[in-house]
């Protein structure tokens, strides 16, 4: 069946149709194209909005998350009234409103080795909008195995990167980073923070490359990694080459099927983290001890800028990184209770304190749990 544009579509896409490099032929390519967006968060938001507006015929969305208040600073496809709603439903509603001619597939799953090939194989182009290493390696390997272009972007604080992997003999993510960094070394977007506008800039570079690949125009961002520094307002470009030793796209690949990426990256699956440890203390118990006037020392191992957002009145601020050289400030005759934002950094602090001969316990769930269970006036962030 010959694909054509309706009168309404011709009007809608007129500013494409009058560019010779796009024209009717290009708009029909867009209409017949299918793109899978992994994630409808910071990067996925501008991607979904603009690819829908541009008339990409079928757009798949993969997400299993729910919109929360901390998303709204950058995930512009989700509105305040969407908080608590599934991100897939929230994103699809906006995309349909922008362009009812686009077909939207919803995949409400956590992408995994079990389902990735089955989902990705039905799309021409895969766009990686994830913020975690297991999914990034999974998407990369699946794209190499399926021979699909992987339009990559990543963001951190004021800096971002973008490139197109696994396209026409070009390099893949593993050519650049064969192995993930040690767990805990690189903070996630949630821990590290990100300028709200940054995913817009990087997501739109990904959207531009996606449209160029579909149209077959321009120089694709293949074999080149764009590095963007928002503070300096500078773009740099690194040349990338396919690594013949690459474990997945090299001349003698050792990875020929998908593996367990959580194990590979040394990070637990989201549902599994973080498990309370025996000896952890609940925030309500900490509050009861304060009220009873018991002698113990509460320390806050977060950073000073977090302490300025929210604090527990009796807690003494000693950032985790300073703890080893500030042990002398602690009273070894009493028990130390450490807290952070969610309980992960304070668990490290407790290990360190115990190794140094202190009696120490971790406050379960950090200041977020304190806000939930003890004092709702303490803001969550
Ligand atoms: Zn490779």
C-alpha cells in the first residue's frame, strides 16, 4: 500500500515540505519511520515532544516509572497535575495532543535482558534516554546485536554528551567504555543533580540526529562524541573509532547475547535496593531517644548544600568525605547515629566508624524517612 499524506498532514508539515532537503519524500520517510525512546525522563521528554511534532510515524516509549515532584524541574513533558500518574500515560497524552497522526506504543516494563531484543527489534532507531549503567550497556549490546542505530545522550550537572553508536560500522558504547565504572564511583542523576535545561539541549541533539538518520541527510554524529559544557557554553568534539577489540562489536566479539547487566555493573536492581541492615535504627526510635534525653551523637554525613535545604536540629554536619579526618570530634563513649539523605552514604559512614572503633548505627531511610515518619515540616528534596 502506498503511503501518502492527507490534506491535514500536508498543512501540518508544510514547513518541512517546503524545505527541498525534506520535502514530500522526507516527510513520508518520517511517517514510515519507527523510533523507540528508552525512558520518558529528562532526555525522553524533549525527544518525545519534538519527534511527535515532526511526524515520526510510530514512536515507542519504554518506562515503568511514575511522575513525581522532583521530575518537574526538567522533564517538561510531565505537568504538575501529572504527579502520581504513570509517565507513559502522561507522555502519550501530550504527544497525542501535539500530533494525533502519530502512533504511540507503550511498553510499561523495566528493560531487561529478557525483553530487550523482543522490544527493540520492531523499531528502526533506538534512542537511549536512560540515566543508569545497566540499561545503557543493555541498550548498547542489544542495538549492536540487532544492528540498530543507538542515539546516545547523557547528562550530569552542567555537562552533557551525545553521539550515535552502532551505525554503519561506527563505534559502540563499549568501544569507548568496555567496562562500567566501579559501583558508587559515578553518582546517578538523582544523586549528582542536573541543571534542568541541560537534558533539553542534549535531548534535542539526539532528536536532531534521529530525524537526520531517518531522512538520510547531513553528516550523522557517528564516530564523533559531542561534549557540551553549559557553563562555558562550549561544544567540543572527540573522534571515536570502532575498537577492533571491542567485546561486542569488535572483530572477535565475546558477547554474542545479552548478559545480566545488574551483575555486570555491580548494582542491585531497583526493587532490591536498599535492604535494611541489622542494627539500623528507625527515625522514630532516634526521635524517641532524643525526647528521652538519652546520650548519643547524631551526625549528618551529607554535603553542606544539602544541609542548607533541610536538617535535623540536633544533628552535627560532618560530610562523608571529611569524616576520616574529623573522627577526633566524635565522643567515643557514646553511640553514634549517622544519617544522610536516603541511608546509603550513612551506611558507608557507619562502616568507617565501626572500623575506627566507634559504636555506630545507621538511621534507616535518612532524612527523607525522618520527614515521612517524624517531622513532615522537614522538606524532602
Ligand atoms: Zn564496540
